[in-house]
């Protein structure tokens, strides 16, 4: 069952506004473990700026604290429910039967989800070993950082930190890797950075999970850190949010977790916090 937390009254206007804008689109209702996998092409929906009222006028640590409070108002889903959620959030805009694989850019059938060669699986962009949260409900099932990835490519990325450099590999789509780091293809460099920044704000150690932080190094192992901060900030600037990423944020907000990635909505906040 989904663990649904009551949301404060001030969020009601946000939910209603987003729901109205999404009316008529084939986005699934919130259910225990299932969601439709045949969503038609979805246009980006706007959101009520009041969602971020409590962050207004803040910067630095105060802004990070305010955003943490805002985005922690969240519906959590199970790890099994992630399969069907990704079939909607990462649907190929040109083929409703497929999803776009994060690192390779390949469009692959939604039905090929699993663990075999040629399948796609659930990639934790913030590697689940960095903080040892596994696939438990919480950071291990937060679809703001879970994306479809080719099984083999997912294994190549493993739990490596992010940095520039390395060599291409089969079905890399332009992504590179070396012994201690992974560089995603140019089209999703900013997406990866903003997912990492989201995780570092959402999980601050106060809810039984590790305090996740971005740092300036690689080889972080099982520590609750991911780097490199300077590289992730550069990727964020080089690859700003696009329609696919904004649409994804809207769907997660409207139909699944009811929270947002603030760095998609307000890219300027990255520099303010880091």
C-alpha cells in the first residue's frame, strides 16, 4: 500500500491547479502498485508558485532548510510501484509504447522492464549504496532520482560518482566511464545534476535515513556523499531544464509523490545553496 501522508491546507490550491491543467491527459490516478503505461503525449503543466512561498527571500542554508521542509511533504510509493511510474514519467514523447533510457538515450518498449540483457531497469541516480538506503520506501523509491536505464549500462555505471572523462562503451549514447567515475551523455547532464541536488536537500538525516550531501570528490564508497560538486554545477549550467524534464516533474507532483524538484523550477537556487 502507498503510505499517504496528509498534506497541509496550503497545498490544496497547488494540487487543484495542477490537476485542472492535467485534466483530460492520460496520467494515472494514484493507486497502490499500478499505473497505466499507455499515457498519450503529455504537455507540460504549470504549477502554483505558492508552493515555494516558504522559501521566498531566503538563500544559502536557510533556503536549503526551507526547501527541505517543502519537498518533504511527500507521498511515498513502493519499489514495485516504481516500475509503472517510470513507464509514465519517462515515456518517449514520440512513441507512447516506449520509455527513454537515461544514459543511452535509447527508446525501448515499456514491456521490456526486468533484469535480463536487453531489458531496462530502475537506475538510482543517487547510487543507493551511497548512504546505504537500498530499495526501502523513502530515498530508495523516490522517483525524482529513479530513471529507466539499460540493464548493462546500469551495471557499468554501478555506484560510481559523477565526473568528466572516460571512454565510451556499447550503447553508451555518448556517456563515458572510467575506473572511478561516470559522465552521462550531454543531453541529460543537467538532469543528473538536478536529481543529485534534489536528493541532497530532500534527505537531511532527520527521518531515519542518512544525511545525503554533495562533495568535491569521487570514490565516496558507502559514505552518504556523491561528487563532484564543481562538475555537477557546471553540468547544471550547461544543460538547463527542458520540456521532458519539466513534464516529468509535473507528473511526479500531480500523480505520484505530490512534491517537486525545486531545481527544475528554480535553477538559480543551485548557486544560492552551493
